[in-house]
């Protein structure tokens, strides 16, 4: 992943890199979590499915906001049209992969047979593969351009849309997902751009909810340590 995106003069795009880390990590881990979930553990199947769908929803809204708020502005600024079109095409590819995973989840919840599990795991890994390729290109080639092209207020609108796409309590948990791999400086800077009441709610509720939920989701994995994406 490119760290240059965060340091380019102009609007600070590093918050996007932190969000990308969440999607990279969670979709990679989901394949392993599904693979190690016992078919008879109905409660865990439901828990994992709900988490997967929440991540799918968050990613869907994330890309929808880019489609509406970023790509048109880059086109208006006469940024390389082929590069912007590549971003749009990749969004379509990822959307198709997400639809397959969503359909697989419904089958897994109702059947949990070996074939169903294998299909879901394979499609989660394929989603992670195409998503990782897209995020790498976006961080290396798009975010430095965005930093020079969009204003701070235009960029802030993207972040507000992202937080508003989840119910308030779930948004607090998502902050925990972001904090998981942010270093001290990154997290301090990120929190500094969040309204004080939300910071307080995160410390009171979101942090503990995230810790509890991720412990349950990852309980069957052979090893759980620092996640490298």
C-alpha cells in the first residue's frame, strides 16, 4: 500500500487508507472464519453471516460514494480518463463478486453443506483478490491525484457519507475496526477529525463492542495475532 497518498500536499487522504485496511483484513479473514466454522454451530454461522453482510454493505456504500463524489470531479478536472474508467470497471467487478458472496451466504445459512462452504470460501477469496488489486491501484495512482484535486470540504463529504451509511452503534464498532491496525499517530490524527461526542461514545461503547465481537468471530481460527494485510 502506498503511504505517499497520505503525505501529498492538499486534502489529507490517509483516512481512506485506514478504511481500506479494514476491508482488506476483514474479507481475507472472513474466508478463514467460514472455513473453520463448524456447520452445526448455528449461532456462529448467523454471527459470521451478519458480519459479512455488514462489511458488504459498508463496501457497497464506500464505492457508491466514490462513484458519485470522486470520479465525476476527477473527470471535470481532466484527470486521465482511462485511469478513472479503470476505477469504475473495477467497481463493477467487485460488485459482481459481492453479489456472489451475498448469495452464497444465504445458502450457507440454510444448508451449511461441504459444497456450500467451499463455494463461499472460494468466492470470499476471489472477492479479496479483486478488491486488493483495486485498492492498491487506488492508493498508488488515484489518492495522490485526489489530494491535489478535491478540496478539504469535498473530501470531508466522502467521510461523512461513509459514517452515515451505518447505524450509529455499528459505526462505533467500525471505528474499532479502523483502530485495530492504525498506529498511534494515525489513530490520534483520525480521531482528531471526529466530533467530540462520537469520540466519547466510541470510548464508552464502541471499543468494547468491537473487542467482544471480533473475539467471538475469530474464536475458531487456529491463530489470531497481529493481522498483516
